C-alpha cells in the first residue's frame, strides 16, 4: 500500500471525469490519477524489494502477463488493459495498492513532485528513442502543452540544430522557450512553417496535439525523408486526410506510440536522477487536494501559460 504524495493532472483525467474517454480504456466508478508518486506505507509479506518508507514512482499498467502482447513484452498493448487511474483507483486517492514489480525507487535528491513527470516523459523518451534521432536535426513540435515541453527537453539531449514550437495559444510561448524551443509560432500555414526550417521542411516532427488536424499538419510540414512522431491522441472515430503517397513517395518514417515500457520508465528515471532531464520548472501550478476542482478548471481553461498542474497532499 502506497500513501500518495503528488499527482499530476492532464487532459486524459479531464476526459475520464467527463466520461468521454475511448470505450474500454476506463471503468466506473473510479478514482482517477495515473501520474503519481508516493511513499510505501506497507509492503506485502512476500515483497523483498520494497519496505515502508521507500519513495516510489509507480507504473500504471496492470498487465495480465499471458496474452500475446504481454508475452511479446508489449504490456502497454495488453488485451485486458487494466491500469491504475483508468480501470483501478489511482493517484487522486489517499492510498493506492500497486504491484511491487511496478514500483521504482526514487533517489533521495529527486523530489517526488518532479518524479511524477516520469509517467508522461517515459512515453516521450520511448518514442524518440524509437525514432533514432541524429545529432544536429531540425525538429518541430506541434502542441506546446506539458507533453510538447517534455518532448523539447528530451530532444535537447540529442543536440538539435533547432526546435520549433507550434501552438494555438501565444500564451505558451514563454513555456516553450523555457523548455528549450528555439522558435515559437501560432502560425498554422504549412508552407510558412516549412520555410521556417530553412529548407523544404523539418527533419523531425513530433505531434503532441490532440485530434486529427495536428497530425495532418505534422505530415504537411515534414521534409522528404523526415521522421514523424505521433504522441498526441485522437477521439475514437476520427480519420486523417493526407495524400496517399505522402509517406511512401516522401520516404518518411512514422513512429506511433501508445504509452511507455518498463525499460523506458527506468531510463527516464535515470535521466532525471543524473540531471540530464529536469522537470521541476515544468510544474507551474500546485493545488491542494481540497481544491481539486480548481486544478481541473485550470487544465481545461488554458487561461494562462500552462505547464503541469500538480495535486499536493501535504
């Protein structure tokens, strides 16, 4: 049993609370919260790797271990899809029961608030590692919310020549610059965005926006031979409208990502512990649990520069 210390709030939580999350990915009644950290209150009698008082970062997937995907090491695609904060009570509860195998010890010099960011960041780390990013690339990030800001920080570890941030809101400029984006625009014209690359388009395009339009824009601004990384999700039933030959004749590589792996979680935690990734300043709002409604309103309104909104319990 783990006593919750901090829990992040994101767009997925809003969708869960609204009851509009994709069918099969959640189950009610439910206490949400899939980005969280805590302190072990009590360990099971057969648990050897944890003890009371340990500070932990916790994976959410409750994989069955027996389906074809789990046997292939793809627990993020487990056929049963059981997950803390989505089908089982999560980090907005005072206590959470979690498998010991899902708990990762957090180094003493890393705050539990900053370690909350391992959950979303491990998805970004996994996607960018799969893309085999080369040093000196010019990258564009569509959507400069928390995921886009994390993507910029991860990309920065590859020494890119430039990172362009594209967002609908001018308010996100300061957050984008803080995350390491060297250019920022609210312009959505594909031709003008391509011109900003200084060539025929961007080497790497990372979509962190929601819906089909940002995905279509990602393909439109990528150069021939580019890699397009798709992190942002879309509502069930949405479709794309892109030229049929855009990918094949453009010799493009497309990296789709659905969540993290235990390996990417471990690597992200290590990057945080060594200081190669820093997330503390990405947390822009800290809201006590008693004001949970205000935290949800903040994320939904996007009325001010927004990084991560964090629920605190102390």
